[in-house]
C-alpha cells in the first residue's frame, strides 16, 4: 500500500473505504443472500448501475428457487444480465396478514 501527501499535509492512500450492505439478489435461477460493498457516499442503486459485467458479493449463500440452500462461498461474482431484483435485507418486512 502506498501513501501520498499533498502540499497541505493531507494523506492519500490506495485503500478505498466501503460499507457492507446485506442484500438478497434474485437471479433467473437462484436467490443469493450476501453483502454488496458500496462507497460511503454512494447509494445501492449507484453500485447496481456500474458498467462492469459482474456484481461482486461476499459471504454468500445460494438457494434454488424452491428455497433449498445449494452453496455457500466467501466471494461470488454475479453476471448483471441475470439479475432480476435486489433488496437490501434491512428493508424487508414480513407479511403479517393473510
């Protein structure tokens, strides 16, 4: 890691701060729970709109469409073309009626 100083003494490093956002991602064939990493000044939508072909997630659990867990991994890259929807886990509410 390198450190740089400007003429006023401000410190710059190569490390980029990111915040972990717990999400559920629905693909065409699976449901994935894990963490998406965003910059502190970015919205989740900004990360989803990035031009990269793949979306990186960490600490993932992959379930089939019936809800049976099939895989776990520390890292997964999901092709954005296969994503149907993304929900931040902290915005989920349970259906209390019915």
